C-alpha cells in the first residue's frame, strides 16, 4: 500500500481565517487541531474546520504545494476552496 500525503486548508466557524498545512495522516492531524495540539495558530484562532485538501504520493510535492498556497493571496485561496466546496461545508473524512 502506497503512503498518501495531504495538503489541507482549515478555517474557523465564521470562515474568516485560513490555515494551510501538510501531513501523511489527515484524520489524525485534523483531530490534533481540534484538540488544540495541532499548531499554536489553529488553537489561538480556533481554526479546526477542514474545507479543502489535495492528496499526493510524494511528501515533497505536498510540502511544495503547502508553500505555494501559503504564498497566494487570500482571495485566490478562497476561490480554490469554493471551486470544489462552494458551500464551504466542513469536510468529513
């Protein structure tokens, strides 16, 4: 079985703040964010709702995509999210 890697975007309940990360275990990482142990930023701003993710077969590609998205303008990020998740629903994995 090939290992998968993920680049993901989280937001808060008001859909005003974004957090971008990458991981090899999306379910475990999202649970960590929800428990407040994922990242200081997500804990401080209560950013726990998964609204977008991409999967990769290579960790370097996931990390590069994370860096690329972090350099995008906020509007571009929202457009990317809305393209696949127009209602900005929290994704369940």
